C-alpha cells in the first residue's frame, strides 16, 4: 500500500505537517546560513549575541502586545525544565493543574514536589477540556492553552481566586499561532519549536509584575532551589539579554526571522487568522465525508493549530499515514499514547493554508484507492 502514488497535482508544495518539531520556512534557513552565520560559534556574553537575544525579546513583546510591567524572560531547557522551575520558584504552596492532555499532566507531576502541598488536579477525558475552579489555598492556576497530544484548545482567562493567586499558561503549541489577551495571564510560557518554527532547548515566558514579585519572594525565603531551575536567575540574566548557560544560537536566529515574518504581516491577529483558516479546512472537510469526524466533539474545544481527525473503523488511518509518508507528506500519525484510528495534523503559522487543502485532496485520493 505505501507504493500507491498520489498524483503530483494533489500534493502539497511542502509536506511537513508534524506537531513538533514543526515546519521551518526556507527563508529562516537562508537567514541562518546568511546574515546569522557570523554569530554562530561566538560568545553569548558579547554584544552580537546579546543584541540577538534583545531583538528576540522585543519581537515577542511586540507580538504579544505586552502590557505595562510585563517582561519577556527566557532560560535553558525547554518546557520540561520550566515545569520543574515553576515548582521550585513559582508555586508558593499549592497549584491547581488542569489536565486534558500530555503537557498538563507533566506540569501536574512537577507540581507534586515534596516541599509543596499536593496539587489540586482536575482531569478531563481525552478530547475535552477541564475548567479551573477558584479554590482556597491555591496560589497558582495552571493549564495549557493548547494540547498538542489531543488537539484541544482552552481560553486564556484569569482565575480570580485568593488574593495574589497567579494564572500560569503553557503556550508551547499555541504561542504565535493563537490570539489571546496578555493581561489575562501572569505567566505565559513556551518552547519555540511549534508556531515559532525553531528548535527546542530554550523556554520563553511573558511574566507579569506580580509573577516576578512571587519569584523574588520565594528566592528570598530560603527554599532550596537548584541554580539551573531558579527563575530568579532566569529573570536576572534575561534583563542582561543572556541566559545562565550558553543558549542555542541557531534556535534564536530561526526564531528571530519567524518573529520578523509574523510581526511584519500583521502580528498575532494575522497568525491566528491564518491557523484558524487552515484548521477549518480540515474540520469542515471531516463534516462533509462519512468516514471521518473531528476527535474533539465540541467545536469550541477544537484546536486551531493541531487538528485531530478520527476515521471510521473500516478505514485504517495508519495505512493512510504510511502512504502519505511515502509520497513526502510526513508526520500525520496520531499521538502514540492515544491509540486512536486517527490522523493528527499541525496547522501552525508557517504552514500554508493552500497546502492543507492539498493534504485533504491527497487523503481523499488515498482513501478512494485503499484496498
């Protein structure tokens, strides 16, 4: 079956639809090997690299329309490191963690650190989302804006719980692809390998003044905090346009070019409209055929950057993915832990809506010729 040839006129111009790492535009690679090449292999404590970091931080601040008092903070290690850093440096006593996919569950596990009160974990079945509940004694409310594993999207809305409680949003697969109001969160954190079309290994976050004050208070409390996981260290170094350890310069250069592209085309509103157009192509198509349906049944819960489409049991989605891969359309397989007969398609900002339409045509061709 992988030998099935899809007609050339049905194929996308670019067949990368993976959920991470994501498609990187040719212009980013040209920038990396061109203007950015002189920075690679140079000191991260010197002006050329620090200026690069400063441009990226400014680009993010512009993209998110950062309110007064908010700062872009960055550190090494990606989102995985940030979850542990938040346990040490951001959660004062207890977190409430919404779990409706893989990333939410991992932050909940980090929030179960032995020096904290056990987190209040609110779970929802895969394909739906949980909702925050203001609860006495909770000082951090945390959930993902978008779950890459399931294709579920959640709003960014401040939780008005106890005085001083922080709203902390995991935006790893949402940042630069889904619009939001920055003042509705105290910490909006992410790694840049999705809509920002870069490599991993670095985390970024938009911090409110209240979140910075929390970090500084915990750092001064005497709590043991490993140097690498200290958000106080991250704040201090970010203000100097550097990180505690050497950052991945190729990631920063790819990210700078992507930010310039998005901001130059209209910013977050433009990017959000683009991903919404692309994901709607898939959802609308699934509604018109009798062998596919969106995995996320509630339209208001459906992600606009990761579309998960279930197939009828009579059709083998894994076989479709194999044929697509053999024809240069890659990474449409479902999240491995879900175990569903489905395709998972990224519609991140770098992906052309026209290519999503071509993908649909290719899927239809494969389904018609399976057998």
